[in-house]
């Protein structure tokens, strides 16, 4: 965690998904989570804490991996973004909307990558 972190946001994005939108984005967003205090060091599975944004399923919350059958292995990037100050944002923001709001407050980021494949 970068020194001075006061809040976090988390995004799960599958860049391997065969989707390009009219807004110029690519891949598929599975999760947008924010308003996470800087003191938090883990997230409980299935937790409804903090603020859920809108995923590309058109819903708020986490939507699990679901690559097209036969599309091979997909990588799922879980981005953890550290912010210099807390900001209370309304629920339902898309990944792009969230990034536009937090970019001036961003002091660090890291990711871990999971993989999944359907037969």
C-alpha cells in the first residue's frame, strides 16, 4: 500500500473478451467496487460492503467469469487502486465513470491476474 493511502477501489476486467464498444473500450468488466476505506486489507467473499458499480452484465456487483465456449483461457485482471483521500461516490458507476472520478486522487495501483477457461 502506498504511503498516504486513504481509500481503495477495485476493478475486475477481462481484456480477452471479444467485445469492443462504441465508447472505445474493449474486453468485459466483471466488477467495480469503491468507497473502500484505506484501512481495509482484505475483502470477504460475497460481501455487500462498500459501493458497487455497474459491470458489463448491466448489473451492480460482481459477475463471475463466463468466456464464450471454445474461446480458450481468459485472464481476469483484478486492479486495486490506492487513493490519496476518501471520496463518497454514488453507486452504479461504470469503470470509465469511476476512473474519471478517482484519477486525480490516484497514488498507486497494482493487480493480480486469475485465469479461467470453459470447455
